[in-house]
């Protein structure tokens, strides 16, 4: 940047969009427009960045218009105190100082030109925006994870900091989010460029990288972006199962965020990756599973081929899994989803007593230790509830038949993989993964939706945190347990069971040892199905 105040040039504006409304009470010189306004060169810059940095450092200019001319681009700025209102009223004077940045058409040079008008700020409000004290406090509160305007206001009140206008606070929080997570207005092309810049696999184990697919072949563009690290992918060498689930309400576009990982023998969840997709189709899940498989091969020289899939009852997940790996796998349907869905279905039975009894029978059925015992128990359950229906009124019978039919067809014939014995040694639910989804919402996004571009930056932070916490050298290292650990609570329950002196039954089947405990008085139950519902499979372990 060089001082060229001794070199005078004259530049005439082609058009400057100023308000021409006159006010009788105004005490300023008449507005000069177009060629009547004369600019003089005061500074020159070697490039546009220097010019922009200088304008920001001045802190008094507002961009009013940008014109493309034959001589190059001209950016016109006016004083930020131009026609500012004081207590909702027009001031009796306003500052008419303006400048122009002229970007030369034939070089990178930028010239700053100014009118000869001096700044006039008398009688005008000078408390523009937030004070330094407010900005510092808001920055501290934002860094602590509190990002909602009203919550920030409450924190400021407790600290005794003067309360800012809510509009000013929202604007400053938006600026902080943009500074931390990037622009919220990224286009399809800009998002693609962002992904390409981060697609190279780094040497560091905990540095996140991106794998992406952008499809513009149809009317609605499809995006699939996967975030992971080398350490997270290395967990595939220890995994024998795969968990997958999608969560929503994380971005403005309503795109699902899909978390994929595995569980160890202690039931602890370990993520492989996090992905953003435009939908939850078979193709989207196939992209995620195929990418994990190819990265395992590329980074570990490992043919990753898990045999267990734990997910909800969505066919898209299972179909995507089979297309990426093989059709020979055991599908575990999340027991929590089945339980919640049946609770809704059972509302058609008006009797609370019958609903509770049906729920109790389903809960007991979930403890079946083998496929054979599950099938026999289903037959007994259907027999029991058919008999209850026959002894009830037509209305109650119809309600029972409807619920029983839905349960048998949907969760016994079509999706039967929710009982304990379906995949011994593996979880029968997706609760640990869904707990991870909850952590993303409560600790990262604070239950606020972000633009996709900003959430992409946050996703990199999330997978990096996951990866660093699984570094063996970390203080709070999260280990991968290859064997189930026996906790003190387990010993206490076993000791209590022994003291009760119940009759025990041990069964060995398909490589699994299952222990049963008898009830005290089985004769008091009316039917065989009632007896079955009271036999509890206490523990199943591989032999």
C-alpha cells in the first residue's frame, strides 16, 4: 500500500443509489449525485485483500453499491452514520462522507478515492452495535457451548453485563458461528470444493478427512459426505458387528445424519464414521458401507466383512448392507424400536389391564434364548391371546385380534430379530448408538439446526473428538473390550440368586450355555403360556 495523496485524479460516478427524500428540518448541504460528485485519489493498494482489510480497519464504512464499468469495478461506501436514527427519529444532520474503491480492469491494483466532504457526527448516536465488554462476555459464553440468544441474555444478566438489543446479539452470534464453522451460504459447488480440499487421507491418525459423492444428474442434486479418521477406520479390525442409525434436526435442509460403528463385548459403542446424505435410501447406506469397506482395505489391507447388522426395521439399511458386503448376515432388529412401536399399536386396546398384560408377555418373549424357543413361545402367546379374545366382548376381541395380527406379521414373521437369542454375544438393541446421537445434539449443536456447510465443519470436529478419545495414549482413553467384563453388580446379583436357593436349569445349545431360574409356585398359573412367561433366561454366554 502506498500513499498517493500528491497525485490527484478525478472519478465521476455513473450512478450511486442514494435516498433523495428531502427533510425540511435537515441542516446539510444539498445532495450531490452522479457527475456532480467529485472523488480524489487518496491511497493505492497492490491487491484487493489489502484494500478490504483497510476498509474493515477503518470501522466507519458501509458498502452501498457495486458497479461494473468499462474501467473496472467500483465499490461505493458511505459513512455508517449516514442518516442514523436517534430514539426512532430522523436526526437534524447526517454524515455525507463517501469513498470509492476502484478495482482496475487491467491490473490487480485498487485505488481508494474520497469526496472532499468531512465527517459530520454532531447530534448523532455513536453507540453502534455491542461494546467491547459485551463482545468479550458473549464470546466466552459462546465458547462454553451456550449459543441460543435468550440463554446468552440470561448469562449476561447474571454477570451484570449491560443487556444488548436482541437484534444486535443475534447478528453477533451469527458472526461467531460463521467464524467458527464457516459460511452458512455455501453453494452446491462450494460445498463440493470444500470436500475435495479435505478428501486426501492425512498421515495423522486423528485428523479428519472426507469421502464424498455429488450427483447432479437429476433435478434434485444428491450429496453423500462421509467424515472419518484413520483411527476410527482401524476399529474395523476388531469389529464383528455393525450398527447404523440416522438422526434428524441437525441441519436446516432436513438431511439425515447417519452414524455407523460397532459395539465391543462390553456393549460400548465405537463409531466408524459420520455421514450426511440427502435421504435414507438403499444407495445412501450402500455408499457408507462400501466406503468403510474400501477404506479398511486401503488403510489396513483388511477384507472387512461383518456378519451381524444391528439397526431398526428399515429395509434400506439391510439392502445397502447386503450390496456392500454379502447376503449371508444376521440382521438384528432393535428391540427398543419394536417395544416403542408396539406400545403405540396397543393403544387400540382400551383396557389398560389387557395392554399391560400384553406388554408383559412381549417383554418375556424378548428373553427367548434360541430361535426354536422363540418360535414355540410365539405360538403359545398367540394361543393365549386367542383364548382371552374368545372370552371377551366382540369389541375387545376385535381389538385383541388386530394387535395380535400386527405383532405376529410384523415382528414375528417379517422382522423377528429382536430377541436375545437371535445373535448371542451381540446387543439386541441400538441404544448405545442412539445415545451417541443424543450427545451430538446436546454437546455439539446444542439442539440447534445448522446450515449444511457449517455442520460439515462441526462434523469434522465430532469425528476428531471420537478419534482422539480412542488414542491409547489419551488420559481418558476409551478401550475396545474384546471380552465381556464382569462387574461388581454382576457378582452381587449372582450371590443374591444363590441365597434364594432356586432350582436352576442349564442348557447347552449351538455353542451357548443358557441358565434358567424356576419360579416358586408354577402351579398357580392357568396355562402353559403363563408358565413360559415366568421362566427368565438369566444369562447366555458362548461356550
